């Protein structure tokens, strides 16, 4: 009888623990639309868009000289940054963290990384290749992308919203414009923005990894 009571007690405790554990499931990550962001970071034509925002089409060249389009990230979770190879301030810190992310998901084809240059005049394919090799990147997973400055910046402003207000310089002239941001952007399989993270912060990139794990479980 004592054994039966003990077994019943253990079973009851297990049920209670399982119940409360299920109640503590993580909340779904937000789906971020232009209306949710600082207005100064959003292209004026998109300011009132409160739902349905997705990443637009693009075509750039990666470090291997391969053309990369939106097809590369179809049904993939991906992380985006804007950087430049000669940056000596935040970019090295960011790409140490991005390298950490790349290593964590090195065997997962469902995760991609897109590093767009903000200085394509310097960041040629050859320059990006040298930089990518220095970070031991897998060219099938981590794409260092260069191309037209106008197109790079348009995508930043109309898809990823990574321009900080203090960085707005000569917005009407892409030739004199310059983006310099520490933001990493998390995008889900449906090309929806799900989070922004400080790419220089170990803590925030750890949170990014946790959020990617959550997205991997989404259906």
C-alpha cells in the first residue's frame, strides 16, 4: 500500500509540474510592421502599414561572385546586418557575434545570414571574399553582399528599417548617404521581421539564438 501511495504521489507531482511547465511556454515573438517602429526609421510611404510587411525582392553579389536573390532565403529563417569591411568600431564586434551565430547553426540549412555592405565602393567582391575568409564563413550559409549603393540603401530603408534617426544624412542622395548601425534583424520563413538585436552585445545575441530556436518550432 505504501508503494502504491508513493507512486501515486510521484505521478501527481509529475502531472502538476507538467501542467505548470506547459503554462510557462514562451509567448510568440512579435511580428514587426512599420507602424510599430520609430517613424524616423521608416520610409514615409510605409509609415501607416500596420500589418503584412515582408522583406522585398533583391539581387546582390556575394563573396563568391554568385548572384543572391530573395530565392536564397525562401522558407528560411535569416539574420541581417549592415556593415563595412574597413570599419574599426562596431563592425568587428558585430561580426565576432555573427561568427558565433554561424558556428552555432553551421549544420542547419534552414538558417541563413546576410551581411550587406554599406560601402560598396570599397567592398568589392574580392574585398568581401577576404573579409569572409577571415571570419571562416560558410559561403552556403553566410553571404557577404555587395552591389549598387542605391539598391542596398533602399532595401535597408524599405524592408529592414535599420537607419537610425541620427544617421540620416542627405537622404535624397544615396551617393552622400551613409548607414552605420549595430542592429541585427531576425526574419522568419515568411519574410516577416520578428526582432532587432544589438549585434555588439553577447547577451542580446544569446537572446537572438534563443528566439531563432523558438522560430524553428513555429509552424
